[in-house]
């Protein structure tokens, strides 16, 4: 029987955030396979995750339609079911750029999770408020969540420190506070290093390189980026467009125009295929193209 009280839930092993469409199909298969021996609450939870995959594919109307159906079924679930509904409704709003209703959903999820003593889900809600809210509100939530996680001995709570360090670092970055951003990115790297060299660790190293560039430490950033490339290759992957972009910007700042142009071209070729980036940061994509020509 798929009914559980501990974390993580059984469906969590299905997730691959780099492949939302494939994850969607695996979740649908899981729903069919477990229909006969799972609780209604569990089935609803899995459906919230299907909605999340739709949001990540930018199929926002379909995601909300499924969430509307889930909302009508919530009386058959439990507090955890409703928390997942609120989180995933909020994530779809946030992905679509609708920040106000997103924050409202995440704040409701936080309150219900705290009241229900669902600490890992409370951390999820807090970190999502920090992503969706305006900078000062986001920082307040981030600091509160980090303090709770740093004092916890529950690994399912402390695991949120990685995303929190990362997201808070970007909030400081957006405010132009690059020193504070660097401090958080370095904390995030140390947190990931304790888990070994995974994809998340390499990404954390890249954020440090980015902060170095913003602090105009261009040579240091290029050295760090060379390590990023090496670590990606050790994991059997090629560097993504964001790595090429950082290298290009550093080389341009150092006056190495021809090398920079080659890197800008590689960055543009990869990042111009990113639908979200093209839709939300067209000026950035145009800069890559103009510098590559």
C-alpha cells in the first residue's frame, strides 16, 4: 500500500528536473501502476507532481487545469496533500511570472506545513517565498529558513541549505551586493562539497566563478571556470552555455576580444535554444549574438 508517513515520498525517486517531459510520463505510469494499492491521498500527491512537470514545460494552462481538478479532490486527502497542492500551484504561478499569487500560495503552504509539523515541506515553502517575493521580503524569508536549517539535525531539513545558499546569493546579486553574494555562494559550494562532486556541486562552483567576475576578479574567475569545465567532463558532460558565457565575459573584460568572440558564439548557440531564457531574457540572448558576430 502506497501510504507513508516518512520522507521522502516514494514518487520522489522518479523526478529528473532536467527532463520534465520524461518525468511526466514516468509519473503517469506510476499512477497507473499504483492505482490498485495506493491511498487517494497518495494518488493526489503524484498528480501535483504531474502538474509541476507541466509548469516546467511552460504548459501553464494545462498545469492549472490539473490543479483545479486536484483542488476539488482535496477533501479526500490530508494536510500533506494540501501542502503539495499549494506548493505546486504556487510554482506554476511563479514559472509564469505571476509573483503575487505565487507568494500567496507559498505563504499558505508554509503556515499549513508548520501547523502540521511537516518541517521539510515548510522549508520548501520558505525557499519558494524567497524566490518569488520582492528582494527585501525574500531576504527575510531566506534568513529565517537558513537559521532554522542550520540549527536542525534533520537531514531532510538541512538538505535545503544548498538551495537556500544559492537562491539567497542570487538575491544579493540582484541588489548589487556582490560581496554578500560571494559569501553565500561559497557556503553553498562547501555544503555541496561535503556530498562529493555531483552536478549540483559543479553548479555551485560555477556560481563562485560568476561572483568572482562580478567582483572584477577576472583571472580568478577564469581559473575557477577551468575547474568547472574539468569537473563537468569528469561527470561525462560538456560545459553548458552558461559556462561559455562567463568565460566570454571575463575574456572580453581582459581585452582578449578574439577569444571572447569564440566563447560568445558557443554560448549563443547553446543558450538561444533555451525557451525560458529566450522568453524572459531576450536582451541577454541578443547580447550574446551581437558579441559573437
